[in-house]
C-alpha cells in the first residue's frame, strides 16, 4: 500500500546492523538513517529490533542505544515536518 502512495519502504535487519564493535554498529546506523533521508518519503522498518543495542554477551550496549537516540533526535528534533520519515521497530514474538 505504501508504494501505491509513493512512499518508499526500507527493511533494515538489526542482526545485520549490530556488530561486535560499537563503532561499526554506529556507522551502520548512520548509513541506514542517511539512506532514509535521501529517499523521502520513507518508512524504515527495523526487523528483529530485540537484538538492537545488545553487546556480545546479550547485555544492553548503552553507547549504541545513546547513539541511536541522538541520531533520531537529529532527524526529528527540529520540531518541523520537513522529514517525511516513519520509523517502525518490529519484534519477533516467538
């Protein structure tokens, strides 16, 4: 339905974004969000979001989580409606 309205849809696999190094994960986050800003209007669907922001031991990676929050705030923090981006976090319920 989104495509019929002229809205792009991008599925970002969190398993592919998350790496063993926080700096690499941050770069992949930047790439994904940059892609979104160049393809507006767009819906970004983060698949398997439950893996996002976790380190190798399965604990929360505060650095990655805070980086993601910062980048989201940069996108939407201007209190304008210039960005035509919808972000959806999908979680596997199994």
